[in-house]
C-alpha cells in the first residue's frame, strides 16, 4: 500500500466517523438539546477511558494470564488519580504520574544518593 492510498484511507475513515457523529446531531435537531441531555454521561467519559487504558497496563505487565502487581506502578497510578481529581487538565496527571513512576523506580533501584 503506497502513501497516497494510506492517506486516502485515513481521510475516508475520518470523514465517515465525522458524518456518523453529524447524523446523530442532525437527527436531534439541535446541539444544545443533545448536550443538555447527555451532560452527565459526557462528564463520566474521561475517567472511564483513562481507567480502561491504564488499568490493564498496570495489572498485566507481560503477556500472561496471571496478575502481576508492581507496587511502583500502582503507586504512580494512584498519584495520577489524585492529581486528576484536583486538576481540570489532562496534561498534569500524565506528567505527575510518569514523574512519580520514574522517581520511585530510581529511588528503589539504588541510584539515589
């Protein structure tokens, strides 16, 4: 598959998803009525997506069927959740969680003076 075909595929898929979303808005008549009804659901969406992306990476570290708990990753995940609770940004929880993970690994590995 050459680059032009690949970019054409990206464009077609993006246009298709945009049209699907637009069709739901047009079926309801206005965006304001749709947003008012779905406001509570939309507020719960970012934490649900964050949990769906992060929890498998924290619990399953290597391809296996068993749980493999790494307490450093769990600590970094909890710090991320705490920062996300007080922050309205997506950037700061990610940065804080990664810094906590790297700092804890550095301290435990014995490189700290």
